[in-house]
C-alpha cells in the first residue's frame, strides 16, 4: 500500500493493490481506517438502568437538603440499579463470541 498527499482536499490518498482497479481510499488526517470491512461492532442493548441510576442520585441530592427519607430511598435505588446494571453488562459480555477481544 502506498500513500500520496491529496493537496486539493487535504487528505492522504492510500492506494491499495488489493483493491480492484487501483481504487484509492481518502483518509482524513492521514490515519488509516479502523477495523476490517465487515467487522462487527458490539453495541450494548438498550437499558433503563442508567436513567434509574441518575434518578437515584438526584433523589439522594434532594434528600441531603430536604429529607432523610429521600436520601435513604435514593441510596437504596442507587444500589439496586447499580447491581442490576453490572449484572446486565456481565451477561452481555459473556454472550459475546470468544474472538471478540477487549481492546
């Protein structure tokens, strides 16, 4: 693979002999693209736990200034949502294929 400057667009042009027809890749900032074509990117499942966790922290902050009941309720909700969030994340990571390395 050879690289040439593209002064018109401020990009680095990479010529890959593996591409048919001598195609070139335009890469911003001269960096090579990350990941191989077709590589799957793992996205976590949607979860309400981060929102509930934020609500718990808000309740705790309100409880500090107004009521110990709110403080205690927020703390209990925070513990529960944090534990459930970690459990869900561990379950998702365990379900990933073995080839999926941690970077």
